[in-house]
């Protein structure tokens, strides 16, 4: 169900209905008190939780990077671990060295070594603008006993070369970087400084540093007391929203306010307590409006400090607001440090870790405060605990007064427990996580524990809202969560809540889900004034920065509501019993309300997308447009909050703003890329084609089901409408239209609509221009055009296997589409599809193959029976200098060349292929396992073989090698065979025979020089004697090598004339002669050096 199925009047009514319900929820949430501020006199109780994983889970020990661990174990002075959350980085201080590594990869930590013996404090934050050359997003401050160092950084990138450094004579123990980039340092003696950057003459130099004193030790502690009993400042905390500073000195906390680069004293509080205070932390305004700091004592007591509006002359005075005593279980344990974040407190003792978690339902009134207590025993090697803040810490909203509210927009940040042998990650649970645990435990069955959880959290639609969160996490959880909501609705006799608009729990759950997602912007205007520091008089309207702080998945969360609502209503309708009109009425009412929610959510999605789109416009265009809209629209957009229930709705005002954009000086033009994107992605704000498309879809559905003779003209009219307004068809409707025409097997309609959509989106063919140019990623407009066209082609690509659809696609004259289609088939489809493509003829296929797939051109030619061109193309590829073609591929090409050359009677090409093929095979064998792509010349190959002592390969290559003079060539052959036998003399006769025959077989197509018997026989006979081989081993090997046997007979005959041979050798030679004669060898008129009886006597 989407916006386009309802008329304008219905849309406005739906908007007012949902807006009213959300406003009720917002008002209800505003009454949810801060847990610790509900009443000063309310008693606090602790509830010991035995099942600690209902509050948090603690991981197994994760090892430090090896380099960090080795350094830490060898530390002399200090080891401390913490994190830079926005850099997604953990860090560890070891003496004077800072190690940093990403959360998910610690193999190669970044190392910064500071000048000094020990790093005393480390922090990070945003930099002051226009200070560093690299425009870093963050800076890291490192203070030692000798220096302070500021290192610019970005996530996963540290710019050490731009670091600023200065020498100091003060030991700083605390540091802080404000949201404006101001850097504060506090020393152990109470001195407080503001770090300032010096102007540098050269832009290549790192900026210099200087310290501006804000508090001197004489102001902080009377000198007499300081000399008599030196108390050290151990902790500094900063409330960045109010610019409040707190300094812990012994048991006294002093409060200041920072303004205009000065610290103004506010008040001090001395804690009357026998123990010590371990640390003090700031409480963000999102968590508490009045409490600004919390201090922890060594036994676990908590002291909350804040302002008292109307009680003191100075409204900024800070005093103790509440003391919360430690639970009894803390007795006997000594606190190392405490932390306060997301409304809960964490305690690290020497032998125990504890969490105090507020136990409060936002809709239940409580007579006393209850905190759930979880204690986890630890080995004494745990050193510290830290947890980062959430992204909305600076917002003054009740959202973070209760986790039921904020679980919809952010996940709880993890904590890190530092131990001697590693660190543990503490993941904190939300109510939705506890429901998830129950569903996982009972596999989605609606058991008693799940039923009890749903009923205990039913008020205000919280249970169903949590179920909706869970349903968006995975398909399995979606089934379980929707089933749970459905069963809960059937069992709950009190389905409607009067104080929440008399709506069902499920409807209220969807309303609450939407309300919580919108809470960060609900009390904000869409546009706000921006003042340049350089010129205070020039104020321009800009998009409210709060829209940049929305979680990246906000739009996706809203989109989930459509699917979840549809699936839930399907369950509801399936459960309606026959003849139950009350149930039918109830389901109908719920369906109507869900559809109202759909309409509103569609508008919200488009609003958020609209704000994203206009962010690309110049500030002057946005400011100019605000100036020319009507007074009512300007008030709605710049003065009234997003959620204000003004008669002039936020959506009407944005529609006027969108139309006015094109009348603004320097604004976009109708028909340009911006306006088309706006019309395509935000048709609700201006789209004259929406109603026509909607009607055409309805007509198409009706015609499909009737399937009569008169249906065809209706379908044709629908196709004309879709083609005309193809670029304005919403994506979900486009898929629906494609499905309908697929069922009708009207593939031409799908092709026409998809290609028309692409043409309307990119009428100037920027995509094709980009494709035909250098395809630079910097050409954002052209790249985007290609991407958008590709999206239009996706439905066609899915149909490329359908013969009728494929035939229609090939008739297109959209060259960009042809490029995309060919790429898709050749990259994604099977061999049959590729062969089908290469068998067709189109105006674009050959040029595409020439550029993108030149190695397939020969297949195209072969499929079209042009074997001569196929052979020529393959020969060109085989001989090319490209490094993209490896030697094995070249060998395959040469083999195919021989086939195509024979088929086309190209004897010259065939001979050339053969002459290249055998050396190529030798090259492959030589460089097997190594990079070798380009064909080497025969001489280069010979040199490479010789360098590697591959005499076997040289012998295979010699028939193709040009050597001047036959005598010279025979000398080379003789030398190579001699080297070969020397190299392989350790082999057995069988192994040696195999290698010799391999050389002979690979050389069959070459000349016979390497098989010359006069060279081989002495080597073979000597090898036989050395290894004690059988008498005829040498001559039989020679025979198998296909050496000229008559030449062999002549050699053995002449050898008998040698008077120095032994009787044994003479007998062997005669046996060889007899063997050769039996094989048909002849002496061809030469004198015999043996008698026939000699042979008979053998």
C-alpha cells in the first residue's frame, strides 16, 4: 500500500490523523521523568538480577595485538587502554607510546611515540577549522611530562607529519576537546589551560602551539594549604552543552563556566564522606536536564550535582542534588572507577564488575525507584572500564530518559573492560533484546514467558513497537515477531487504549515506532539561520543540521513498515472466523488505520529524501527560495516545528518550496537532471503524471483479469501512458507493471517501458558519452547517468534467457543498453547464453567485442563461418604484447589457429602457428608456476633455458632455432646432449629413457639434427655401461626415439673398425648391428666391418 493509491483529500486526512497520534505520543513521552530526578525524596531500591545477560553480555577475553601486548608487559611506568569511538579505534598507552588499532583488526597498530617518559593524558575530538592542510576530521591530543602533541587524523588515517608539538614544564592529568574544537588541559596542581594554535608563515609547516592560562594554581588552592598539604587535581569533567567544568581535588569539587575563553567560578561542593572520590563524569543534557555531573566514591556511592532553577541568584550555580548510597553487596570492595552513560552506572572494583540499570517502564507510575543490579566476579587483573557516548548527547529531549524510547533510534554503545591479558567487550541489552532472547529460546512459539513479557509492556503500544523493531532485523525474526503480535492481539481482551486514541495495540505499536524514529527532528524546524563568523550581518537559511545526524538507516526503517504492515494484516485477515461481523469490523478498522500510516510514512520517506536531494544545492538557492515562498510556507518551514499540527502541513509547505525552487535565481531548471531526480524520487512534492500512472495500473490489472477482445486496446493505452511517463513510475509500481506484463508474456511492452524510462532519465545520452570516453570516476554526472540507466535495464537483464524477450531486446537502437546486455551475458550467464549472443548480428556487437572482449572476436567470426578472419584474429592475439594473456592461453589460441587455418586452407598461417606453438609449449614448461605471458623469441627462449640449465628444453627448441652453418648446429646439438646426460647421470635407466623419449617426441615436427645417431650412440652406450644396462638398451632407445636406423647401423659398423674397443664392446656393437638389420636398416654400399657368421654366433 503506497501513497499513490489515495487521492489528495485522503492523503491530507491521513496526514492529520497520524500527526495527531504522534503528537499524543510525544506529549506522553515528555511526561516520562528522568529516572533520578522524578523526586528528590523518593526512596531507591536495588533489585539483584541473577541472570546478568538480561542487562549485558560480556565477551571472552580478546587479545591485544602482539606488538601492544609485548610493549605493555615491558612497560616501566604506565599502561592504560581506552578508545576513540568515532575513529573506530582502540588505543593503549604504554609509557610514552600510544598504540592505536581498529576495532576489528589489530594486526598492524598505528604507533605514535611522544617526547617524554610517560604519557599522562590522551583525548581526541574535532579540530578547529582551517588549521591543518589535510583537513582532518579529528585531532588526537597526547600530553607527556615534557610535551604536548596534537596529531590530525581521519578514520583509519593518522597524519603524523602534520603533528604540532610544544615543550611544557607542567604535568597535565586531564584533557578535553569541545564540540567546537577547543582544547583544554588540566594539571595535577590545578592549572587549566586553553591550547591555542599559532599562525604559521608557511603552509607546509605544522601549526605552532601556545597555552593560554584559564586557572592558575594560586587561584585554585591557597598557597599555604598547598605547601602544607598538597592535594592534587585528579579529574576534570566537562558538560559541553552548558560549558560547565568540574575539577576534583581531594573531596572537593569546584565548578566553573567557560565563556569567551575564560573560566568563571560558579561554586564548590565538599563531599562529607570518610572515603575518597575516585572520579567525576559529565552527564549529557540528553540524559538529564538538571543534573550535570556525577561523582563516584571508593565504596560505590554516587553524588549527582546540578543546577536549581529559581533557587540561586546565579542560575548556573551547581550544587549536590542527590546522593545514592551503594548497594550492600558493594561492601568490602574498593572501587577503581565508575562511569555513567545511557542512564545507567557501571562500577569497576578490584575483583568485581557491577552494573546498576534503571528498572522503569515509561507508562507505569512507581512509588519508589528501582535499579537492577548485576555483579560479575572478575580476576584481579582488570584495570579499567570505559564506554563512549551516544550521538544525540547534545539534544535536549526526553528520548533518553528511558531506554524504551531511544532503543528505536540508536544501539547502546559497547563498553570495554581492560584486563592484563586482553580486553572484554560489554554489550548492553535493550528491552527489544530481551524479547529477542525469549523468541530465540522458544523458537518463536507464543509461550507463557513471551506472553507475560508482552502483557507487562503492553501499555502505550510499547510491546508491539518493540516487536516491530525486532521484525526488521531478519526474515526469521520477522516471522516470529509478527506471529507474536498476532497471538497477543487475539488473546488480549482489552485491545484498545482510550488514552492513546482508542487504537489497537498493533496500530499503536506502528505509531510509536514512527514517533520514536521522528523524535530527533519532531521539535525542530526544517530550515534554520546560519551566520558566518566573518560577517555576522549575513544570515542565510540552511537545512537544519539535525537532519545530518539522523541514523543512516532511518529511511530503511520507515520502508520496513510497509512490508511488516502487509504481512501482519495478512495474518489478521487469515484468522477471521466465519459469521463473525465484529471481528471483520475490527480488522477493517485496523486495516484502514494501517493504510493511513502507509500514506504518512510515504510522505515522510519522500520528505527525508527531498531534504537529502536539496542538500546538493547552493546555500544561496535554498535561502533565495525561502525568501520567495508564501508567508505561510516560510513560517511553516522556518518557525514551526516539524511535528507542529498547523493547518498548513509541512508537506504542503515543501510542495510550495519545491515549485519555487525553479523560480529562484541560480536555481535548477525544469527538465534538468535535478528536476527529473526530484520528480522521480519525490513525486509527492510535484508530479503531474502520478495520477495517470496510478489509473493506468488499475486499468492494466482489470484488463489482465478480464482477458477479452476489448482488453487489448486498454492494455495498449496503458503501455502508452507508461512509456510517456516511464521515468516517473515509482520503483515499486514499476516492478508490479513488469510482473503483470510478464504474466501476459508481453515482453515487447517491458522492453519499451524500460528503454523509454532510460531515455527519459538520460535524454542527452550522458551515459553513452561517459562509456565511450575514458570513463573517469570524477565525471559524477555521467557516471550517475550510466548507473541510472543500468537500473532501468535490470528487468530486461532478468528476461534475457527468454527467447522472445531476447529477440525484442536486440531490435533496440539503445547502444548503452546493448553494451549492458552484452556485458551481463558474457559475465554472468552460462556458455550456451554466450554462444547464443555470439551467433547473432547487431550494429553494436562487433565494436563492443573489439573493445571489451577482443579474445572473443574469433568466436564471433567462427560462429558466422568466417574461419579465415577467426584464424587471423587468434594469431594476432597469440602474438600480442598484452600481459593480460598468459602463455597457456596463447598456446590454446595457436592450437585453434591450426584448426581454423586448415579449414580455410591457409597453409602459410598454419605453418606459422606450428612454428610458434612448440616454442610456446617449451616456454610454458620453463616458466611453469612463474609469470610468463608474452611470447619470447626463439633466441630469448634459448638464453633463458641456458640460464636455468634446462638442457632438455634446449634440445626441444633446437629444431626451431636458426644457427649459421650445419657444422655449428651439430656442435651445439652434441654439446647440449652431453650436458643433458651429465645433468641426469644420477637417474635410473628407466627414468632417463622417459626423459630422452619426451625430447624426441616433442621434436618430431622439427628437423632431425637432435636425433643424429653419431651424437646419441656414444652417450647412450656409455650410460648403459655405467648403469649396467642390458646389451641392447642403447639401440632400443635409439629406435624408440625414431632416429635414422641406417645412420645408426653405419655408426656401429664404423665403430667395429676401432682396434681399441674391448671384446665386450665388440660383442655389444655386433648385437646392435644384428638388431638394426632385423629392423630393416642398410649400409647402403659401405664396407662391412663384420662377418655374417659373427652375427650368427651371437
